[in-house]
C-alpha cells in the first residue's frame, strides 16, 4: 500500500497523539471534543496562575506548560486561529478543524 494511505488512516483515526501516553505524573490531564467545525481541548490547570501557563505550536506539535507540568500533542489542524482562555482551573482551547500549515505560533491566553 502507498505511504499516503497510512497517513490518511492516522489523520482520521486520531486528532491528537499524546507523547505522554503512559500517564506521566508530571503531565497535564486533558480531554477533547470535535464538533461544529471546531476542536474543543480542555486542560486541567487547577490553582495555576494564567501568567504561568505557556501554549505554543511548532510545526504540528502543540506544547502546553504550566508550572512543572507539560503536555505535548501532535495535531493535524491549523493552530493560527486557536483561542485560549483560563477559567475555574481549566485551560480551554478552541481550534478550527481545518488543516494546518507548518510554522511556529505563540498563543495568547486570556
């Protein structure tokens, strides 16, 4: 089978691929839902000052750091239109579900 066939399987099988799949104690917990043309990513950040949260996107890697915890996810969507907000101990990210272009994006958190 051609290589592109496998790429398409992985694209449709999983929106995110967590590098910390073994539930590392230093990783951030998250959940997500893909609906209405948007991906809603919710990350637990209880008690962490929003100024101490860093969200970046490099190539197809989404990096989230808060205090000494981090989360690294690969994502197939365009991060340039991502929005982020911290409320009630949760970091809420909304990502339009259109394909992304490679590059580096720093996300401002409200």
